[in-house]
């Protein structure tokens, strides 16, 4: 099956799932790279595939519609269609040590005081912002603060009912004098103003990265630690995350998936799994994963980006593999309680995909992957048979790409360049990129 045939089949993905189409292909063990030609950006922002173009739609420090500043360190992001408008909900991975200048407030004390109970923690300046765009022209109509006073909002995920989950990648020690962090917060893009912050404590207190949902409405959560775990939250009610049970993933016969010393985890081998109940989901310290490990949960090398199609959940482990350059795992739920697990991709060449982080499924079925490394950061596509193709490279700085998501109405791609504080819109002839 050639690429164009696969593209024509991409319309079947909502019905049959990406993984079922993937089974039509044989994996290329060499993970060969194609379509690497990029056009040098005269503005030195982003070098793009020759068939693509970009525009900056948001920049840190500029004034938003509500009078606050666009915060810096944009990370995870989701897109929604609301009343014929595209709304992007964007995380900001800020902690006080990064400097108050990266936050949304001109006059910190005065402006935080005006927010009252809608600012979660007076000592924190992380949160989310919303960007409202015309669905046709992509012109920015409005930009405003939508979650305030949280800490180091890294990634997150879109719920089946059309809200955004913003995840804190920060755990402090609980005390009577401090507001606790390490939670997930829900933001409704239909809300035209600031969210009343309420932590979803049953989803666990740990170094959260991202969230994705399976077809049974179970939530899968990643933990950005070198010995991080993969969690599953089973809600009590279908469209609420306030009550439910938290579990950690145990791959049978595999306590360590990282392949740092020995290649314990083999490519394309299906493993049976067990889900271990986490009793202390809201500990005083950062010990959630320790409970899981003590019960036999499998450890992973920095589980970060996660995305789901109708069939499977894909998880990027940024420093996994024998090169410590990244792995992508796949969980396939067979029932609401049972799953299969496999290592779908492992970086074999550091010149190729290098330390995958945020991930999204393109409208044509490929995985779009953001790199997060200390060298050069790029944006890649991954075909169903594991071949990477280059889309873009940050030509301005060493900053990572983050928050890649597609428009809900077409193939326009939104993505952040984190340290530069830029949100970009990328579009063009995607057929030329992927053919």
C-alpha cells in the first residue's frame, strides 16, 4: 500500500482506528527519513518544508483582550469549534523561579487581588489562555486568561465532552500555609472568561504531563519522571472526573520498559497488562509513583505526550531506548478493563527523531511529534509503518516545539515555540509533505 492510498483511507480512521490501518503495513526497521528539504526562513523563526507556510498568531508579552499580557512558556494546547469560532486553549509552564515577567500580570499584587477566588494560588502565575479565531480566515478575534494561579501547566488533553484538561507538572510538599499543587484542572472553552479553578484530585497528585481518553471514556495520564508511571483513571460517571479510581500500568513480565541497559522491551510484541489500584492518590509528598512501583508497576523513561485514536493510545517516552533518545508505546484497550501493550517505535538514529514529547494524530492518520532536546528541535511526522519525515525546525533558538494540534475544521496546524513565546499557524500543501 502506497502513501497516497493510505491518505485516501484516512477518512476511515474515525471508524476503524489508526492501529487497524497500521496493521496493513510492515515496519521499516531502519526508520528511513524522507522529504527532509526545508526552506530557510529569512526571519529566522522556523524553517519549514517547502510546501508549507506559517504565521505568528500570538506572542508573549503583548496585551490580550482582557488587559493581561500573553504569558510565556506556552506548552500543551487543544483546539475546539465553538459557535463557528476556533478556540485554542493553551497551557503556560510557568513557575515563580522563571520570573514574574513571564506571567500575565503587569502589576502582580494589584491584578492578582482583582481576580479573587478565580486565582488558585497567590504565589503562582501559571495557567491557561484562550485564543479565539475566525474559523475561515484564522484571524485572531480575542485572547484572554482562562485559568490562573496554577503551577507549571505542562501538557494536558481534550476530553470526549469537549473541554481541556490542564496538567500541573509540579508537586510541592503539603502544608497548612501553602496551596497544594500537582493536579489536573478542567477548562471549558465555551466559557468566555476566567475559570473557577477546582483541582480534580481523584486523577492523582504527581508530576502530570498529559491526558488522553479511550473509547470507554477512561483517562490515561503520563508522569514526566525518569522513573515515571502510566496511569489510568476510571470515572464513576461518563462525563465527570470528580469521582473514580486511579490505577497504574503493570506490564506482565516487564518492570522496566526503558531499555537503557538491556533491550528488555521488544518492538511489536504484544504484552498482557494489569492495572494496579493506587490507594493514596493525593499524598502529602510526591510519592504516588512509589506506591505504584512497590506494587509492581512498570517504570518508563519520562512519559510525556499521549494521544488516542479509536483503537489505541500512543505514548511518547522522551528519554527511553538504548540511545536514550525516545520511545513510543501503544496501549490497545480490548475491553473497558483489559488492554494489550507494545513498544511501537524506538529511536535508532539520533539524527532522526530525537526525544519525542508532545504528540497529535494528523487528519490523514500520521503521528505529528514535537521534539524536546538540548540540540536542535524539530517537528516530525511518523507514518503508520514508523518512517519519520521532517516538517519544520526551530531556526531561532534551541527551544522545543509544544502543543501541536490541528484545526477542528481543516488541516491547519497550530504549534508553540515554547521559550520564544510564539504560537504559530502552519498550513499549505500537506500532500506534498507526506507523499
